[in-house]
């Protein structure tokens, strides 16, 4: 956050003497997710609860739409909306009665996590070659993370036999996060650019002791309006 404040205080006031150029773009891409599951085996007397997780898979296509203002050949600001797509996985909790060597309860949770929001960011540009531009972005992402799951709970006892209950659950957690990105632009014509960009987002689900790091690689088509 200090970086953003410094950029705002020292760079922005010096740029308003320049004409404002504008551009707009839309992109889609691929999200790679690194997941960390910290749920541990719990033991209480003869009862033991053992968690297990499947691999995390990317379930929907991430995308972004944006509009930018260029105050200087090397500096601008950008606003837009970004959707990191959704990820899916399965968590299983198996409860054992070690005194009788039996399974007394099984919880299977088919979960989906998705994050999206509006962003505002500084854009620093550096011409690399005649048709290539390297850019660094620093800003904030204001949005929410949606957690949803379908839990299938199966219990077994001598009194009731086997009972299965299916229950949906969902929560939404709002956030304001720093957002950093790197991108490379290729100028294909006078007004059209292709933009390859990488963003990163950290998501935590404290209730289930789960955390995710998402890397969003997008390819956007960008139109530069006349200065």
C-alpha cells in the first residue's frame, strides 16, 4: 500500500500537463491455482477424524474488461473489472471409531471458489522495441470471494442405521486487496494492440483452513483512441 501512496503523491501531480490519451480492452485467459490445505487429523478418545482433499481444478474461464487514461507516454491510470474464474475441489472428512474399527461418519464437500471485483491501478510503460511495450501495474482490487459447496453427510449407528443428508452452503467475503501485474503489449496496427498480462491473487478460507494463490494469465485486444 505504501508503494501506491508514493506513486500517487509523486507521479500523478506531474502528469496533468500532458494531453490525455484513452484506450479500452477486453481479455480472457487461463488461471493456475496453488492450493494449501492445513486441516489436520483430529483425535478425541477413540474417535478420529481424517481429512483428505482432491486436486484443485479450474472450472470457468477468467476474464477482464478495462478502460485507461494515458497522461504521459510512460504513465497512466486504468479502471476495470476482473473475474479470476472459479476453482473446484472435493474435501472428505472421515470419522473412525477406533475402539470398534468402524467408520461412523463421512462428509463429502464438493466446493467451488470464485473471486472478482473492480480495480483501479497505476500503469508505468516502457517502450522495449518499435512495436513492443513493457508495462508494470500497481493498484487495488475491490471485490468479493464466493464460496459454495454441496455437502453429503452420511452417518452410521446401531440405532438409526445409515442416514444420508445433502445440504448446500454458500458464503461471500468482501475484500480490498493490493493488485500487481506485469504485461507486454504488441502493436499490430496504428490503433490496435495485443496485451499479454499476468496477475496474482491470494484467497483464504479460514473456516475450512484453506488458502489459494491464483495466477491469471490473460490475452487482451486493446484499442487506442486518438490523443
